C-alpha cells in the first residue's frame, strides 16, 4: 500500500505542478481503491464522485458510483469495479 500511495502522491503533485486537474477524480478513485483494500471507509470514493460529477468527468463519476456500491455493507461482493 505504501508504494501505491506514494505513486498517487507523486501523480497528484505532477497535476498541481502542471495545472492539469482533469485527472484528479481518477487519482481520488485509485486512492479509494487502495484504501478499500485495507478496509478504510468510503470517504475518498465519495470525494472522487463529487469532484468528478462537478467537473463533468462522467466516466470517473460512474466508476466512483460503482466502487461505492461495492463498498456498501452487506452487498455480498468483494470485487472492485
């Protein structure tokens, strides 16, 4: 997890450095998946959904909704979308 989190941190820094924020929802979604694998709550996936929806990044918003569905307690699935 540490390597994945570090890679996502570097990617986030690169987005900020170059002012290209369009992939920020994707980075949040990927971070949410890393956190999900370690049993963390869904707050990051919710942020990914909100940001992607706000920026009309429909594909990332759809993926965040799917991840949130998988993260709901008692849904019977352990697979990430």
